[in-house]
């Protein structure tokens, strides 16, 4: 099943503009830490300026994304691939 999914994603990636693929790959490398940092900075700013609606949107966005990640990771419960470091 994983091989079929990988082949399907690879075939789809061949039809996507290269610039979009670069942005997606960049997002994978940046990771959730940058998103959390930006969200925290925005939340502090909105809290300081008393922009309550914007502050609530940040909390809902970060909290909702975290909940979706948590439940999906528990639902699929897939083991991480084993990384082997080899010396050349």
C-alpha cells in the first residue's frame, strides 16, 4: 500500500509546476516549529493591541491544527521509518 501511494504521489508531482513543488518541500523542512513561533508572536501582538477577534483566530488555528495532527497520528498509528547511518 505504501509503494502504491508513493508512486501515485510521484506521478502527481510530475504534473505540478516546479515552483509549487519547491514551496511544498520548503514547508516540510521548515516544520511546525516556525509555524508555532509565528503564531505565538502574532498572538502576543494581538493580545497587546486588544485585537480579540484576531487573537481568537490564531488560537483556533493553532489549536485546531494541533488537534487534527494529534487525532490523525493516533488514528493511523504508523511506525516511523528506521534511519540507518552508514559510514563511508
